[in-house]
DNA sequence: TGTTAAACCGACTCAATGGTCGGTAACAAT
DNA sequence: ATTGTTACCGACCATTGAGTCGGTTTAACA
C-alpha cells in the first residue's frame, strides 16, 4: 500500500505549491510548467493525477481554500458570546500576514473571485459558494447577537454581513502588495466604530 | 488635416472597445484579435497606433479610467457642504449600473488592481496612483468636515478614507456578475450607520 | 497629376502553453 | 521470478497570441 501513500503525497505537493504560485501570479498567468519545474515533476506526473488544469484548481479549492476560509472565518464564529468582538477578531486574524513560510495574508478569495469572474463559470461558482457559506454563518451569528441583546433591534443582519464581507474583500485588495501595517490597524479601528453604531444601546440609559 | 482626425478617431475606438472587453474578460484573457475583430481593424492598424499591448492599456488608463474615477468619485467631493452625505451619494452613484450602452457598474478599479498586482508593476502603479488620488481627496474633504463640525473630533480621517475605499472596492467584487439590486441598497444602508458613528454629536444635548 | 506620408492590411514568425502518448522504473501480488 | 499495475518521464502536438513586415490604399499637397 505504499503506492497509495506516494500518490497522496505527490498530489498534495502539487496542490500546495499550485495554490502558492497561483496566488502569487494568478491562475491564467501561471503555466503548469512553472509549477512542475519547482517540484521537479513532469507533465506526465501531473496528468496522471489530474485531468486538466481546471480540474486541478478545483481540487485546490476544495482541499485547501475551503479549509482555510473555514478555519479563519467560519469556525471562530462558533461561540455563544457577543458576536461583534468575535467577528472583529476573526477578521483581524485573517488579515494577519502568515508566519514565516506560510502564505502571506492568509488567503486570497478576492483575488481569485475577480480573476475567474466571467472567465470560468464553474470555478466562479465554487468560489462564490465559499463566500455564501461565510455569509450565512455571519448572518446567523448576528441574528443570535440580536436576540441576546448585543445588536440593535432595527439592524438588518443580512446588510451587516454584506458590508463586513465587502470591506474585508476590499481590504485584501488594498493590502495586496503592501506591507503596510497601518492599513490593517486603520481598518480594525473603523470597523469598531461601525460595530458601535449597530450595538444595542444599554436599555438602562 | 483629415488624417489627424482619422487617427484620433481610430485610436479612440480602439481604446473604448478595449476598455469594454478588457473589463469584461480581463486583460490577460483578451487577445488583441478579440478587439480587432469587433472593430474590423487589422494587426497593422493596431501597431501603427500603439507600440505594444501594454502601452495600449496604459493609454486606456490615462485617457478613460482616470477620467471616469475623477468624474464619479473625486469631483463630486468639491463642495462646501457636510462631506458625509456627499461621499455617500458619490459611492451610490458609482455603483449604479451604467445606463443602456454604458459599461455596467461605472468602472472596474478593483478588478484591474487585482489582475495586475504582482504581474505588471508599471500598470499596477498607475492604478494604485488613481486610488491614491481618490484617497487624498477623501482625506482632505473629511478633514474639512471635522473642522466644520460635521465629523467627531477624535476620528482618524485617513482611517475613514481607507475604510471607505476598502468597502467600495469589496462591493464591486460582490456586485460583479450579480444584478442584485439588494446588495447595493444594503451597502448604502450600512455605510449610513457607519457614518453616523463618526458624526459629531450635536454639542447641545 | 504626381509624390509623399500616413493609415491600414494580413500573412507570417516565434514563443508559450495545455494537453497527449508511448515508454520506463518501481513496487505489489502471485 | 513473473506479471500486472501504478507513478512518472519527456518528446511531441496543436493552438493561441503578441509582435513583424512588406505591401496597398487614401488623403494632403506641390
């Protein structure tokens, strides 16, 4: 059964390196040879494991990107506390540059979303579904926050979720190259102001 | 001097159609032939007017994109009123789908910014400069708003500008394909909440 | 009208890239 | 050991797309 291990190992190396380079240079701007060269693998090896470049990227999405988004943005929402600080923390953490060897800035939804939009419907759909899951989870946690009296009653939770997602995606655009720590700080600051504005005012004025 | 007219006319047709298709399918994913076919022009015509595809796109940025951003996002800021409603209006307007033949959703800074990031430094720089000008103008109008007593004194204007830009760029990602009018409405709603939170509370109270 | 120079044509080159395929090496099962 | 299967190799193919270039048309002007 060592063959099976080898298979998984090679596929995993391909996916990990692929994500890294696709994120760095963009999907359409990266050739398979670019990736293969770095891994010292051949065309044959690649097509033995994946049926096309597209299939390959879908595997990457499902195995790596989804997990990353869940770990950074969805799972942290699973608590019973006031959701706003939790959300704030998760966003701040997701914008953190990766440690050492890790990929910079956690991940790259906005980049891929933009790149595939109108160019590859199938991949776009996969990516949008990820956002959708995040959104649904945000909305649900916000609604609970409303019930628990942390969020003002007149607030539109779907709107808040949309707004949070938009600002986050946009920040990722601005942080792009930029090692500007300032930007992230500014973002978190303003998000706090915003969250303040949708917080339930203590009934005992 | 009719030759000169012809020249300008052809170059303009090329730029306009180029922007349209680049925006639709992405720069790297659009071949010159795609554009030339639609205009019924030849390779020869193209290279008679532009020295490369890159040069061509830079011309498009300078002639069309810059103007669009100015018209939609910078010039409206030139008033003496309370800046927050003005900014709100300009953003709402900029997210408006174009009338009939016009390009959908005004323009496409975020898309190009993402596409060229780390792939073409020169073009990236041009695009970032556009954002920079917008930012500078936002900051200056916000600072005036503070002086005029519309914005709370403790607010960090640079932070506000960054946050506004981020949320706007992100919205453009979400609105992408989507004809979802709801999204835009939600965005404007939440932006109002946010603006409320940075508004100077009436001193009398 | 003849000359010149711009505008434009389109076949061609050349490199890049996704994908194919026949073959080889290593391991597993009998 | 033999046989079959899986992982992998790398030359090759087909297509695409940026850029070239010699030639043709058209407008300006002497």
